[in-house]
C-alpha cells in the first residue's frame, strides 16, 4: 500500500495519528461496515414500505390510534438519543486515550440506556397485544410487528456485541481489533438511532396525527 | 411450540412418511410407483453420491487435507474453486430435472407419466437451483478466483467473511439436496408466489425448504457483495485506476453493488413469508388485510437486479475471452464500462415488467415497458464492441471462443424477444406461456451459462497448471449450442400456439411434434454435460502433455496471467505497479514482464479459520430444524451460532507471514522456468509445447 494512510479520512470518527496501526487497519474495515449499513438501510426501507402499504389493512381490528402510547414512545426516544450521546462520549474517550476505565464506564451507561429502551419497548408490545393488536390480528398489526421489533432486534444484537467488546477489552486491553470493534459498533448504534427517528415520525407521530 | 410439543414430537414433523417411497409402498398404483421410483432413485443418487465421495476421501486419507487445506482455507483462490465445484454438482442435478420435465411434456398429451405435484417440484427445484445454486456460486467462484489477481491484490478485503459466505451457500445447497431424501420441495416455482405458498394452500415442508435455502444463500450473497465491492475499491495495486481495471473486474464491481442493494428485498420477502407460515402473520394471506401483491413487488425488486447480477460477470468473461483470443485490446473499453454501469442502474427500474398482467394501470405498464426497452441500448453497445474487437484480430477458435460466438448469435435473438415482451400489449398475449420460458432461457443459457463455461475453460489452466482437452471442449460447446436451439426454439412457437408454462400435460395433439424436438434438444444438452465430465477426466489423465506452469498459455492481457500456474498463495512476489490498461500485455511488449524486483519484503497473509465451515454447519442445522419444526434443535443451533460469533470476537493472531526469502525462492523458480521454456506463437497454442510462455511480436504502441 503506497497510499498515504495518514491523510485518509472516512465518514465518522477518525482515530488519526495517535493510533497509526488502528487508523490504517480501519480503512477497509470501516468502509466495509458503511457498505453493510447501506445494505441494512435497504432492509429497513423495504420493511418501512411494507408498513406504509399495510397501514390501512386493519381488517376491522384496532388501528394506530387504539394501540400506540405516545408517552412511552417519547421516553424510549429520549433513552435512545441519550445512549447515542453516551456512545459518542465513549468514542471520544477512546480517541483521546482517557483510559480503559472511562471508556468501559461510558459503554456501560450506553448499555443500560439501551436495555432500558428495550424494556419500555417490550412493555409497549405486550400492552398492544393486550389491546387486541397482536400480529395475527391484521395486515397492519403484522407490518407493525415487523418494523419496530426488527429495530429492537438490532438494538439487542448491539447490546450483545457491546458486552462482547467489553469482554475483549478486559482480556486484551485496547488493541487494534477492539478499537475497530468499538468504532463499528458506534456507527451501528448511531445508525439505529436514525432508524428510530424514522420510526418515531412515520409510525408513531403520523399514526397518532 | 409448547414444552409438551417438544417432548411429544422430538423430531417435529419428521417421520417415515417423509421418505420418498413411502406413498408408493402404501398405495401402489402405477402412477405412484413411477413417481416413487423416480423420487427414490434421485434420493439414492444423492445419498449414494455422498457415501461414495466420503468413501473415496477416507480411502485416500483425504479428510485432513480436505479440512485444513480447503474447507478452513481463507485463500480466495481455493474458495473460488470450491464455489465452482458446488455450481457443477448443482448444475448436474438441475439439468437432469430439466430432461425429466422435457420428457414429461413430450409424452404429455393427456397427462404424462409424472404426477402434477412431482412435475411442479421439478420446475421449482430446477429454477431455484439454476439461479441460486448454479449461476450464483459459479460467478462468485470465478470472481473470487480471478478478480483479486486482476487488480494486483493478495486476497479479498475480508478473507474470513469470504469463507463464511461459502459456508452459507454450501449449507443452502445441502438443504436442497436433503429435500430429495426427506420430504418434498416446494411446488410454488422458483419465485414462490403467495397466497399459494401460504400455510393454507401449501401446508407441507416444501415451501419451508425453499424459504430457508434461499435465506442462507441470500445472506451469503450479501456478504459476498460487500466483500467484492470493498476489495475492488480498497485493494487495487498502485496505479490500478478504475479506468485501468480489466472489464471482468468492472462487471464484478457492478454485480457486487447489485448484490448489496438487491439482496435485502429478497431477505424481507422470504422472512415475511416465513412469519406468515410459522407465526400466523398476515403479510401475504388472502384474509385479514394481507396483500400478496406486496410479495410480488418485493420479490422482483430483488429478482430483476438478480438477472444482471448473474449476467454481468458472464459478459465480463466474454470481454476477456474475446479480447485475448483475438489478440487485440478490447474495442470501446470505455463504452463497455459505461454500458455496464448503465445496465446496473436501469436494472432497478424495470421490476414491474415481470407482472404487467397483474392489475396496475396502463400508464404504469407503459413506463416500465419503456424502461425495459432502454436496457437494449447499452446491451447493443456491448454486442457491437465484442464484434469490433474480433474484426482484424488474430482470432483463434478455442473452446471459450466457440461459446462466445454462440453467445453473440443466440443472445441477440433472446434480446429481440425481450424487446417484444417489454411491450405490455404483446406481453398480455404471451404472458404465462412457454414463449416466456423460451425467452428467459434464451438470455440465461447463452448469456450466463455459456459465459461461465467459457470462463471455466479460460481460467482452468491458471488454477490447475494444465489445459483442458480442446477436442472434447469444442464438442461439448457445440452440443450446448445445438441442444439449446433444439430445446428452446420450439418453445417460442408452442408459446404462440398457446401452451401455458408449467403444464404437466395438455390436450392438443398439435403440440406433440415440437415437444419431441424440444426433448431431443434436452438429450443433446445431456450429452454436452457428459462431454464436460469426460473432458475433465481425459484432461486429468493427459495432464503431463498439457502442462503450462509458466502461467500464460493464451498470451493473456491482465495481471492474473503474470503469475505461475497455479499461483502461490500470496499471488504476487511483490505488488505490481500498473501504468496502463491491459497491464500484463504492456509489460510483455515493453520487455518488463518476468523481472526480478529490487527487493522482496515479508508478506502478511490471513490464517485459516474454522469460522466459515462452522457457521455453515450451524446454518444448515438451524434451517433443517426450522423446516421440520424440531424446536429444541432450533434453539440449540441459534445459541451455537451466537456463541460462535462472540467467541470469534476474542480471536487474535489472525495473520501469518510469508518471509521475503520464501517469496524470493518462489519467484525465482518461476523466472527459472521462464528462462528454460520455449516461447510459443499463437499457432502452437493448443500443442503440448505450450508450457505457458507467450512469444512476443514486435512491440507496438498501446494507447
């Protein structure tokens, strides 16, 4: 590789010259992860399309007005946005080498916020099923339970990944592979935040408007 | 799905009834006997084949080699070869099914010998296999083998992910093979339209086999697409600008981009169908707000780009083959690149032409009809470019060239019928007839399959160090071409006469003569496949006379020909510097080929990894358990998959080093061979004297 990797910049947080080895290794890895996120975005796009086309297919069952609880959803939104902020703090703490403890601290807060988000979400789902909005009820309910839990599953996967990374940090310290892992999980986490904003707008705000 | 269920039915829906000859033994009518015998024979071939292969490996003490040199390998070249092996095995099966179908229709006046369900299974597996487990592995294999070397790289960007993709594809293929033995496959066609494929109408395991085989394969292809695209963007040798890439690499890039964007709709469609079938959701059901049309849209949003995923790499092969065997630079390189990109973009704008008759208004049909016709323009550009490449070239009629010229002639016909079908008013007349079957085979067989086979012949000596037998190769190619014409041209006429596609039988005696011709064509194609097998055996027997270890038997133009055959694991002793299109031709003409570099450096290569085969096995077990609803196994396999991925995160020390000394020794062996080998002219290309060193003509300026 004759390219001057020091000058190479990719979208998102760059580790830069303090981490030459990881910065160089990040070139293909981060680009690859961006490409994966593009593919994942298409996946969400298709599921959004399903939701929009099935919006009125309630088949006489309950619709958005009967099922959604904006208060709970607002709390979820705040939790997720806060977790994105704390992940941002974790990324900065890694870049400026504030030590493993601080990094793990920020990541732990992020994890707790993520778990709290999932807790509220599961509570939402259960109460919707309680109100007669289970996915078997109608095309609309099926579409809802495809889109929103798909995001939830992504967050769950992110939480498991985060735990794995913390485990790797405890075992190996902050080596190149762990750093790249944190950087990819950060992109993933922020990406899920953006998807959630779309869900909040398209599903909840539009559904209750 | 309750705990009691698990205890009462530990094997889910699996029972004696799942065996192919069960129905025959319970109710021995003549038709059941015929169908049961055919299905039973197929199952025996699948099981027997597996047993024989396992026996041979044991006999030759090959398990260790198989595991540590092949299955766990992260070398893009070995992974490529394994993909092509899968493609050939699956092709053999799907081709036998095609011959059975032609036989059924040839004797189909009043019903035929197969039951309608059995016939439906045959066309469903034939289509599913040919697209997902023949064309896809074949092109993925060729790209894997060739592309990294063409751009002067040592491997793909993510070698372990590459091995995982292979594992998932193999798991999908294995699942389809198992459906021969246990239970039966879907009868819903390769696109599995609901509501027919919903639980209400297809309660058996067939559709589930289809869903999970496709899911495994599409997941693998998504990863492959990401891997190839990143490799081409990031791993090119210094000086290898985009516009200096060989055309095959360009088509690989376009196919990879299409995979990244076109696979997700398929994943969504099959996942939603699975939710409908397993958990009673209502995406595509008739009742309670389901919308089957939504599946059709999702499927073809994948399905149409898929057509170009499989055909673009084949066109890349033709570009390499025609330019190499004409001894000329590709005519209109830039226009070919732009045409490829244009086709890739347009491929996302035409999906609706697969269902003009399904209820949207005339204006929408018109828009998609025009978009479909537009694709003819860049495709036409390509055809002219290939023809002009041959003009005044030194054309040699080798096997890949026979395929290429057969392709140009036949594909133009297929393209013409495509333009006809792109007109919605004509489509209404011939929709759902065998005219359509003739059309898409007319583009897919010469367009894709001939290209893949041409690539197999072209790069075989690179991969194994000896050339394939030309006599059998040309015989096989001619059989493919003639067999294709006999098998599919009659279907155009039959389609216009009104024969619906997928008919297990018919009542019009007028169909019989043409059906017989089509059956004869299928037999000729069978001979072509047999000839390919014989060719391989003969070539292995005569390998000593056909060795070309120096690595450049065809006077090749791109970098893969500059290394030894077979190439060392690290491909190049030092990363080449590229200054021009047709990098190796330029090097040869300027006398810069086969030079010793100033210095050798240590080379970092990826280590073997068990991740690919392990995830492949877990993926297969998970899919199998889902098909048969063996819930405890589903849970176990899911957990195992998760644990594997997490444990993999803790893996370190993933690379190994090839020392500069080893790289030097390896390279000097090649240079020594170059010194002692005769340089041959193009007249002796197919003679034993061709050990892979090409004689250079007078140097000329290459722009």
